[in-house]
């Protein structure tokens, strides 16, 4: 059943209404390397849900600041496990692809 739950569902657990019953007693431990507010973390994860949804629905993303999205993904991964984020960079081709974008479209 857990695998059937959407990315948006997991992000919604960081909503204010679950602050006292989930975030404070336990859920904050899922992000051991994060020290900011729950709201900020939720907003950043929600931005990634929106990006993922655009991609999965085959909607354009070329107008986005993709380099910033890329940095945000690694930042969020680092809140869970910095070593995983470091390991993943060895396989990451996104910076190379973004560098090949024509001048004037690089953001």
C-alpha cells in the first residue's frame, strides 16, 4: 500500500495540521540533516512535486530555472542523507545537458 501513495501525499504530511501529531514527535527525524522550519521544507518539496508533475504530464519545463531546480533536488536529498547525494552526482548528467542549451535559454 505504501508504494501506491503519491509523492504529493508524503509532502502533505508536512502540512501545518500535522505539526503537533507527526512533525514534532517523529517526522522531523526523516530529515536528520535539516534544521530549518517545517514550512520551508514543505514548500521546497512541494516545488519538486510541481516540477515532477509537469514532467510526468509532458508539459513544457524549458521556461523554468532548471539549474536552480537541480540544486534544490540535491539540497533536499542532502537533508535525508548527504552521502547519497554525493554518490548520485557521479551519475548525474543534468549539468552537462544544461550546459549545452543555446545561449539566451540558460537559466
